[in-house]
């Protein structure tokens, strides 16, 4: 796949996102299922790297581009990541005058609900490849409980889960 086509695929994913992670259904469908450019494991790796490094939400798009096509793919991912921000300025000027319109409010609410459903389905698909033993299930459930019960930053919970998994692999 050439870098321009990869850019358009990644742009499609970034244009569908509101918080960074809602691009996952599009990324998985386009890059893993349809085009088979990356694997679920590589998508998971891109997510972990994107979430654990400083920078904008949705940085995992650059990692997906890199896994799909090397450095030109990473550049395509970066350009796809910044394009919506550049398009937001004229779009906000256009929508700003219409933001109280009932149809616009309804459309935005429907988009948010659809994004939650798509993200949940994709999370389930990705977790099937990552949760391959009872111990990894225990780590995932413990991480979820920690995130729900505390105000710890996600990065620290991910680091703890990674340390536990690494220790378990080293011992066995």
C-alpha cells in the first residue's frame, strides 16, 4: 500500500475520533481485518506506546502507520493525526453559529453513542488476542478494579500490569 492511500485510511480513522481511542474500530477494520497490513498484536503495541508516551490522544495512529509501512507510514500517520486539528478551525467557525440547533445536538449525541458501541466491540476483539491465559485475565481484571477504585493515572496501572506480566513470564 502506498503512503498516500495509507494516509487516507488513517485520516478516515482520525476524523472519526473524539477522544483518541474511538478510532480503534476503523483502524482494526481497515488495517487488520480488510487489508491485513498489521496484526492485532501490533495494533495493541501501537496503543500501548501511544498511551504511555506524552503527546496528543490518538498518537497510536502514528504507530499503526509505522507497523504498516515503516517510516513513510509513520509520516502518513502523523499527517493524518494533525489534519483534523487543521480542519477544526473552519469547521468550528461554521458550526459555532449553529451549535444550539436541535438537529445538530441530536446528530452529535448519536455519534457519541455509536462511538461507544464501536469502541466496546473493538476492545473485545483486541482483548481476545491479548488475554491468552488465566493470569493475563487476572491482570486485566485487577487493572480494571484499580482504575475504578482509585484515581491512579492509566500509565502507572499499565506499567504495573506490564511488570507483573514480565515477572510471570520470567518465572515460568
